[in-house]
């Protein structure tokens, strides 16, 4: 799935697509502490947002969740201690809004009982920077001990988390952008070294895996920088490498990115005694070897979870299918406090070209946000500058993989290495595709 758009691009895209832009967040007012000693906050919107009619809420609907799994992303805050240049939450009026959660643990429990009962629940603490609200993380883990937990973080505050929280994390996604120069260029001077230092301190305490989430915004990012992130002395177990969704594919950028892809694919297939742990390549190879796996976990739907079982709960309790479209009121699919949930409004349509694409059997549609803006809303500029280049890169990636005969490569693997491809647990927490 592609990374966040800049707010400037968000607004321009919304304008071209005929969608409302801007979150319209209001002031934050503290309420008295609850009996448990937890301070509740109330977000008072300065701009009224009408999200659903009473008749809609009262009408019975089919299960909004497709399949037996739910990926529940709890945004603990929209505030962040960094200001990454490509993040839609890092600039403008969004920064610092909804700094506190406006629903309590009992309301979350009531919502889960009504809509998530009988499902396997995989929670991602998300933000903003979720570790800025550690009390919420602790409270949720204590109240729901059977849920599984992942953390999406910039890594700068990992060493402040309690040991029991770290031990409960099945996966930690750490945002990083490549090598030191590129990462610090996006995030601020010294951030790269700080993150790696923190990770080495807490790595023995983390119960599960640690995944580097690299946003490939800079075409100059090369395989040598990615190699360093998964070297033997690195604290990372996996590298989740994703294409950034911005208008950065002009001029020679596409050709430069293809050259990097060629090198990455060659490195991936170079050995049979160990695995180069690059999540997109692992996922594509798995889907090519076992096409049914691309559909079985997603009810035959898109690979992008936003159409089937991914729900994002904002600090004010509103629910959206895609974290990149939480600024669009029409995309709201539920509310924790009002205890309602509807099917995701992001679905495949006949206007999307995926059905006739050579990559469909293993890509399964990839990013629904991109497809929605490019084809449903018919934003021709966004389609030309973002959607089409990313789709071309994915098709190119598939051809490069085929050139290395993945079936013969897989046949030569030892069983433990095969299992890293077929049964990788991190697939349950991150997108298989870029």
C-alpha cells in the first residue's frame, strides 16, 4: 500500500475529485477523570460533520467484515513528535488535532462485542505517533488479552515503553526511509541513529518481529541501503518496502526505480540457503507459486484490506477504511461511540482496469485508495502521475520475478526457508504488496 500523501496533494486531489478536503478538527477539552483514574477528552468540532442518517443506522445490514479476521487500527493520537515531509498528518491544521482519545474502554468493548465478536482481532496502535499515548496502549492490552498487537511507530520513543507492553507486541513496524542521509532528510537530523540505538536497547524485550517500513519516496534509495537494514547485525527481521503515492515519478524517476528493482530481485533470488526478507517480494513470490493464497485470506477480494476487514478508529471514535482517506467524510464507515459499522465504501468497480491486468493474479488490486481516486473519481492527473506509474512498476516487478524462475528457486529451498515464504506471520500485520 502506498504511503501518505502530503496535505497539499491531499487537498488538490480532493478538489479535483469533487471530495471534501480538510479534517475540520476542533478544540480539545478535558473532562473529569473516570473512576479508573483515566482522563477522558472531548473533541469539540468547529465545523459540523454530518456522517450518516438515522435511517441508515437503524437498518439491518450484512456483516461489514469479510472473513474471520479484523485488522483494527487504533489511532491513539494524531499528534507526532516528528514532522516528516511526506506525511499528511504532519503539516497544517491537522498537526496537534485530536491529541487525546474521546471514547473510553467500555465503549470500545461494547463496539467489539457488537461488531467483532467471533473474529480474530489484530490491533495496530497507529497515529500520529502512538507511543505518545502509552496509557491507552496499556489499557487496551489489559482489557483485551486475547487480541494480538502490533505497533506502527517512528521508533524515537520505543525505549520509553514498559517491558510488558513490548513483550505483547507480535510485530513492531518502524518507519525509516533508507540510509542515514535519506532518513534524516525526511525526518530530521540524527533521527536515523536515534532509532537504531533505541531498537538495539529494546529488541531483546520485544515478543515478536521487528519490521523496517521504508517509504520509497526517493528514487536514489538503492539496494545497498536496504541491505544494511536486514544485515546480520541489524535489529530488523523484515523489510517492508512500499511505493510512495505522490507525483514523484516524472522525468527519469521510473527508469531509475526499475533499475533498483532489477538489483533487488537479483539479490532476492541469489541464495537458496537463506531468505532476503523483503516483504513485497516475499508476498509476490508466494502468490505466484500459490495463487490461491492471494485470495483465501481476503475472501477473494482485493489484496488491499480496506475493502474487506481493515478498520481505522480515529481518536474521536470515527472509523474509516483507509488511513490515507480519513479526511473525507464520505468515507466514514462507523463510529465507536455511536456503535455502528457499515461495509467499507472502498470496493472494486468495473471502472478499474484490474480485471484485464497481467498482474491481477498475484497483485489482486493492490491500493484501493489509488484505484478509487484514479478511476472511480476519474482524476486523470492523479491516474497519470501516480496510479499508472505504480501499476507499471508492479507489472515490471512481476516480470523480473518470472525471469528468475521462482518455481525452480523454491524447489531448491530448505524446508525452513520455504516456510518463511508460505507461512510468514508478518503477512498478518502488513500489506503483502508495496
